[in-house]
């Protein structure tokens, strides 16, 4: 998400897409990268890491250089990276092999080598703790939805079997093509939780994903089994909703609107941005890649609408000098929609 995000002590993943808190060993799949370089006869290799793993970049480059011929150059992207939507297209175009670490593919491409970096944290003790406590036991309610993040996707089938062995009927689905795997959720897409069950078990770290999940599926009991912080909680969207209502209220008197179109490859919603400026003479379309308070300060608009990554609006919104709304919240602020139709902003499709 935005570069304003600081490391949060509770292991919240919104900063990085993953946490270094446990200093886990990741499998960088160096052999696969070397093989790819050899197969393509590559002379240049680009490496892109999520924010939380950037400090590992030089070490991974060293290890690669040891295995690669001397005339192959290895470069590291210094661009911010918060998801598979956030590819360094400049480096990608200028390297023969481009490696994106830490996220699952949003769109397949021969050019990009995705190295997912699965977590090796044991997820089962915390799932066991959730059962019969925050998660209704199979006797009370046998139906449960199961979702997780890309980091734990390698354990998904085992999680399903574990729950089935406990007596549950496990409901899973794959969302739209923004999601690579069945049961996977993103900070901007929870379609895989559109299942026929009143309770959903989210296995993963932090509050970042489940909050959106709880907002998007307010009719369901969303149980967070967090194997990173070893905690089970219920996702509660109430406080979050209050914050969003407050931002919408503040924006209701705005006389000038900045409508942000994000130029990152997987974060552009051109039609949505255009529709707003076409229908509002006081709205101005602003294009940018990283959306930060500093970059917007000099525009001095009364309010902004962010059509890029929804998490920037919802997680970093309070850091901006003027209210920052999602496209749906904008409609409420200008009176096109009633306040009780406030929804979580989700992002669908790829590019
Ligand atoms: S747009 Fe979606 S996938 Fe990309 S950084 Fe934001 S939440 Fe993550």
C-alpha cells in the first residue's frame, strides 16, 4: 500500500504484504531463477521485492551473482511494491528476466517470474484454537468458508482437510481473475468469500485483510486465525465504518475535487475516474503512481477521490490533509447515494 505505512508492531501486513517479525527463512527459488536465465540466454535480471523484504535484496542478488555467469547483470527495483498489481514496469522492460517476489501472479506473463515466498509458520495450532470458540463447532454450524492470503496458499488443501477431519463442510471458491488461487483474498478483493456459509475462517496475519472481508461480508461471522501473532479474533468493521462515515461527512461541503487515477499497472480504473470528472465541473483528474499526502498537498483541493488501491483510502486516509474517499463514498458525499449504502471499495479484474 502507500509508502506512508510504517511497520506496525502487531505484525499487521498492510505495510509490506508480509511481516519480517519472525525473521522467517524464505525460499527465494534461486535455482529456478538461474535455470530461467540460462534457458533465455538472459544478460540482465531485474529483482522486485515487497517493502518488508527489500533489505534482503542485496543478499539475494549476491547469491544469484555467485551462480550466474559474470556477464549477467542483476538489478534491484527501488520502486515501492505493495502487491502483484504493483510491478516495476520500467525495470521489467529493460531486463531479460524480471523476478517479482512475494506475491502470486495477478496476470500470467512470460516476461515475469513470480516467486511466491510461502510462509513456513505452522497454521494448524491456531486453527485448532479457533474451533469451538470464535468459530462455531461443527455441531453448532457445520458450514464454514475458508480463505487465506498468498503467503499461506501452499497449506490451503491441508487446512481444508484439517477442517473436514474436524467435521466441517468446507466451502471455498476462486474469485475473479484478479485472484490466482481458490480461497485467496487480496486487500482489495474478497470474492473468494462469496460462499454459502454464515461463518468464514480467515487464516493469516494482521487485521488488514479480514477487516475488508468483514465489511464486504457483513452478514457473516469472520474469524481471524492469525498464526503469526498466535491470536484468534473476530473481525469487527464497526470502528472502521465510523471512520469512513466521518470522512464522507467532511467531504460533503467540498467545492473542489481531485480525482486520482493511479498509473500503476494493476491499479488503474480509468472509466471510474473519467465518469466522475465528466459529471462534475469542480473535479480534476490527477494522474500519479504513488499516492501520498506530500504529493497531494500542493494541489490544495477540498477533497479527493482515489480510484487506485482502495487500501490507501481506507488505511492511510487520515494522513491526508483533505478527506480522501473511495468512488462509492464520493457518490454518497455528493448526494447520489444514501449514507447507508456505504460499502468497502473492491477492485476487480487485471489489466
Ligand atoms: S490494489 Fe489490491 S492487490 Fe494492489 S496493493 Fe492494493 S490491495 Fe493489494
